[in-house]
């Protein structure tokens, strides 16, 4: 693999990792036990009482439910980025995990976290 491109993509991956982690930290906390796993923070029960409290709680649950797929998606991307960075470290970056062929450069430029060639998934 072209060293210059590899360096360029490595920087890109690092930047993406930093911004994804910053985004995730807004509504999730990193699971210390499971590396790379994130938990969406469940909103704390509200102080209000009676009907207002029930309404607030319903609002918060709705927010939480809406965030879950977003969080999951970001978590998967982050894992893919970490995997790609690990491949760079091991000198295996740019090769398909499945068939071992080189991943096309155009694909890596669009998806630097790609670990498969695109033909095999
Ligand atoms: Zn392949």
C-alpha cells in the first residue's frame, strides 16, 4: 500500500474517531468493562410530581428510544475505525479481511475504515 496514502487515511481515521467519541460522549458513556462499547445514558427521573412528572418521563423515554439506534450506529462506525487503525499498526491496512486482495484506493478514500474489498461482504 502507498505509504503516503496510508498516512493520509490514518490521519482521517484518527480525526473521525475523535469527533465520533466527542459526539457519543454527549449522550452515552463508555462502558469500562467492554472496550469499545457505549451505553446510552438513561435520563434521570424528573423532580416534578403528578401528571407533569409522568409526561416528562414519557418525553425522556421517547428521547432515549430515539437515541438508541443512533448510538448503535456510531458505535459500529467507531469499532470499524478502531479496527482499521489496528490494521495500520499491524501493517495489514488496505487488504481485504476476507479474500486478502488489495482494497481499491477509491474505496478507501471514501471509506477509510473499510476492511473488505467491496466484492466480498
Ligand atoms: Zn475481498
